[in-house]
């Protein structure tokens, strides 16, 4: 849990690939790169008038995926894996700490 439920939303599995993971954990300025295949980079949401960083946080009472998360700007979001190819820069994102266990 919750991976069993997420797996039900997948219609096609791609072959596994072995790549390096490069995490840069810097709160709202975090990023991750999975080989040359996937990259995500976040930054704080900025006030549209002043350009100053905004602090927005989501609370999720049931905590299905997370209990709380910072709302951030996903300045980079890219995947190039077999048939899965997309870019979605400058969209919304979430940064949180996740702990799974039984």
C-alpha cells in the first residue's frame, strides 16, 4: 500500500532499465534525475506581482500518499523511456517527506 492501488492505473509495463539516481534534496528547490531518462526539478511558487517566493502547503487528512506537502512549481518535468515520452515544464508540483512501513 499505496503501490498496489497505483499499479492498477498502469495499462502497459515497460522493460526495466538500470540507471543511476541523482537526488538533490533542498526543500522546495529539490530535484531528481534518473539516468538520462527522467528529470524533475522544483522551485517555490512565486507571487505573480512581487516575484517573491510564496509558501503554500497542502494538508491531506487521510494521508493516502502523504500527510502534508509543499506546493511548488515543477520547472522541469521530462521522461524519455521507450514509448513514454513527455515534457511538462512550469507546472504544479508537490514536495514532501514520505515514510512507508507496516
